[in-house]
C-alpha cells in the first residue's frame, strides 16, 4: 500500500520526454549551469557505461576521454538540471556494465555500431 503511494508521489517528478538510450550508446548530456544571474547549457559527450536505479532515482554514468585522461560523470535521469539527453550513436554491447572500458586506451575503446 505504501509503495503505491510512493509511486504516485514520484510520478509528479518524473520527466515524460526522456529519450530512450541504452548501455554503449554515445550521448550528449545537456546540463544547465548557473553562473551568477545567467544560465547556460553545457554539453557532456561520452559513452554510457552504466545505468542504475529506477523511478526518480534512476542514474546513468557517462565516460569520455579528455586530454588522455578518462572522465566519468554520474547523472540523475529525472533531474531538473538535465535539459535533455541526445543519442548520437548506438552501439552493440553484450554487457550490462562497461567498466572494462576504464582499462582501455585509444582505438581499443571503440564499440561496434548498431545498424538501424
């Protein structure tokens, strides 16, 4: 009974216009950055290596390489700070988590593209 109540409360905070993406997809995460009185959008482009949680607590991890160093960010999917998530490339993977990409460098980090 309390689970039904929680689902109803959480439904008000969930985004309805979230694009579908999977593990291995290359995405552009548009985040809202507040600088003084101005608000701007900053893009973080990388590969989705993990998804976790459900409902309003759903998170996804995006990894990219900056100046030869791996950078990972964890984003809450239904956060008001996330403007949108755009899929730029879809990949074929056979794992639920792509943590093995942390040990790879250069061309070894490429994933096979999914034909549409």
